[in-house]
C-alpha cells in the first residue's frame, strides 16, 4: 500500500478555449441579438467569477443572476456592465438600496412587485431600472396576460422607475412548444409597448436559440447552459429545427449542424492518492457491487458524491488517466471513488485523473445518471477550487 502525497480532493477546471468557442458560436447563432450571460447559482455551479471574468475578455457586458447577493459578488470581483436580477423582489428598503448602489436592473413579475418598486422610488427619490417578466407558460414568476395592462399603467409616467425591458422565460425545449410560447410573449409585449414603446425585449434562452425562435424580433438572448457545453444528446435532437416555418425564420441545415459544435467547458481534476490490490473474488467499496474476476490493481481518487459525482454513476463512470479511458469500479462513496488500473503499467500515487472531459463529458454523465446537465453542474461542491485552464 502506498501512502498519499496529495490530500486535496480536486479542482474544477474551466477551459478557456472551450468557453471562448461556445461564446463565439452563440454570437453567430444569435445574429443581431446581444447575449445576456446567465451566471446564476454560482454560474450553474461552475464558478460565476471565473466565467464572468473570462467572458468579459470576449466582450460580454450583460449578465443575469438570481438575487442581489450574486450581483454584489460580481461587482465585488470587478465585473462591469448590466446585471439583471431574475428573481423575486423583497419588501425591504435595504434590498432596494443594494439594487440601486450596485447599479442593477430588477425584474418585476406581478402587480404587487411593481407597486413596491414604485413606492420605494417615491420615498427614496432614487432611480430603479426594471425589466417586466411575462408569464408565458412556466407558471413560476411572471405577469399574467390579464394583469399586463394594470402593471404597465401603474408604473407609467414615474420618472424614477425606468422600464428598460420585458422578457418571458419559455418552459419548452422543443420547437412547437417554443413557437406557441413566443406567440404569447409577443402578445404580452405589444400590450407593454402601448405604455412603454421604447422597451427592449428578450425571449430566447439556450433552447430557443438552438431552435431559432424569438431572435429576429428581439434585442437580447439569455444563455447559460449552452455556453458551458451542457447540451445532452436528447436535447440536441429535440432542438434541431425544420429549415422553414411560417411562424419564424429559423435558419438552414448548415446552422443546425452548428448545434453539434458546443464544447464541454468543465472537468474535475484530481489525483491518485493510494493504490490497492484485489485478489480474484474480492470486492471493493460498499455493498460488494464490484467483484474482481482477476488480480486487479485499484487506484483510489479523493472525489465522491460530496463533490457532485452521483452514486448513480457507480460502475459506469469512465475517467481519463494518461489520456486513456479508465473504468471506475465499485460504489462511489462520499469522498472517494476507485478505478481499475490493472492494465496501466507503473501507475503511481500523484498521477492526474480527469473527470468529465472529452472521454465522458458532463452532459453525458448527466444523461447516464438521470439528471439534467444544469442539475449535475449545480451539484459541484463549493469546496473545490475553480480555475481557468
């Protein structure tokens, strides 16, 4: 048995090249629309600061987050540009103070929120910038169609409450559903423009971008998971769109092929910390799920489900060691997983192990474990340092 020489668990590496490639691909698909980069929930778990800093160097200047704490963290790290809060309002004067001080744009998703924002500007004599969120099928946050007139009229003419945008969040990831939801959004947007004719708009998220829905008639697209390359094979097949439609311009087959060109951005890099040996008939890890049929050399890696690797990937996970695909064996535990390295000559403690790279990308790991790519990435442990590589 060899003792460990490196007790760190792992590092989440973000590929600069892949992230830049995905952003430039998104720009091509988005046409004249500007990209709002969604870095909510710590950039889907990947690391909001690292993502925002690198994409700033690519020209990104519009950001979306869930709440004011996330916005303040971006400002603290020096991120400039527009920051849109996608979450709900808080009925707290200090909350509005933070919005104003950090030069953020908030979302209003119901009449009550509109009145809260309006009344704060009256009391404070300070400006707030607002995007109106329309309800178009998600039934989560959003102004219902029958409430649009009331909200728009309630805040019309208030100089300190500036209505800069309107948007909808489509729940569908397939073409027909997106077309229907876009029609609902357009109907709501026309009502808003009766009161605020210069308002900008955005409908498309990653799925709508891929389907080409809601691009030509709006100024922005909101993108998160697509920039990380987290598109499952199922999603790609759903998102390929017909070459023509009577409802919306959607591009041609050559543009469809671009959807296969998203690159995986994230991998976990760890090290072998111990070498074990199994005799035929011996098992490894809890439950004896893996039983050796031959003399087996086992490499122990200090990454487990506490780091975001689901136990559902046990005995299915393939990792990269020395640019070679290596199978994980036995049940994945909280802090460790084990590899069959029998066929690797002279593997040593300290050698690098890569999880989620091109051998088996994260979107494939998500499919295998029954998770969405967004969900699997969001589960990455905050204890692991993030770095651009």
